[in-house]
């Protein structure tokens, strides 16, 4: 992993703040979660996504990920 890759991912996510995304989380052992959320903030080492479950019983969750998660494909994101 190079610093240039890291900077590209960080810049791309920073540009997309406020955008709605579909995220695919690799939970290990063939477990995958697919959720829809909004990119809230981009910090130097991490970024946050607000995920609002379709089930009204559950409150919205603020998830944080590192840019390394995107590079290693532990999380995959697609703009909605």
C-alpha cells in the first residue's frame, strides 16, 4: 500500500461527503452486510457513515472506517 493510494482514497471520500452510498461490509467467514448510508465526515485517518436501518425499531448508527478498509476491500462503497 502506497501513500499515493491512501491520499487518492481520502480525497475521493472527502469529495463525496453528504452523498448517499451503498456499503458492503466484509464481516469475515463469508458474512457480508449490505447497508445504505450517508458519508458524514472525513477525518485525517477515518471517515464516518450514518446508517439508518429500514426497521423503525432500530436507531440510526454512526459507523467509522479507516481509509485502509477501502484499500484492502474490507468495505466496498458505491454511490446511490
